[in-house]
């Protein structure tokens, strides 16, 4: 059984190396975001040729122990070409925390299942959560909103 796991891990490492190169442009979204003291970021995802291939909205949890992905959309013509996974790998290499999709849509179920299979090579994607679950968790950490500023990690850069 261990040989199969080893071969699967090698296969996933090869897949990660074969993902398309991307660049991102990120802006801070609503300053009154539910992930305060951390902001929510809006990101445009570009191919290496400069073509916009997708968009995402995400935020670091108040305890900075999860990255909530509220939205990840890849343009229809370039879907299934690795841009979504390349973005998740970029997020993981920037934050080094588990990624948690919020309101995982039925049509994206296969994508998130594929992303979860990358756990042996370091990418941890937790089961999706509803917005209500997240808002409940964030309410428990409301006291963090009062003080922490300045030392928070920023969005990934690729420029």
C-alpha cells in the first residue's frame, strides 16, 4: 500500500510542477469585513501572457489559522487547465495554512475534491463550510477586531 501512496505523491508533484504560471493583482475589499482584524481580498488571476483567467475573493480567519475562500472563478474557456489549482498553490505557499472553501457550489465539487487530493504534497483543503458556520465562528473571535493591526500578512504577490 505504501508504494501506491508514494507513486500517487510523485504523480501529484509532477502535476503541480506542470501547472500554468500565473500572476495576480490583489486589492483589499470591504474594510469592515467579517474576517477582521484581517481584510478580505479581491484578486484578479492572470495567465503568464497577461490574459485575465479568473477572479477570487478570500480572507484570512481572525485567528490566522485558515484561509477562507469565498469565491474562486476561472473563465469558461480556460477551465480545467490548472489555473484554479495554481492559485490555490500560490495561496498555500504564501500563507501556509489550510484553505477552506465557503459555500462550495455543487458544480465545483469535483475541483475541490481534486484539490483535497493534493494533501500528500502539502496543500491542505478542508471540507467546505457554509457562510452561517463562518459567521458564527467569526462572532466568537470578535474581540480580536479591537486591537491587532500592522503585523498582519498581506496578499500574495507575483510581480
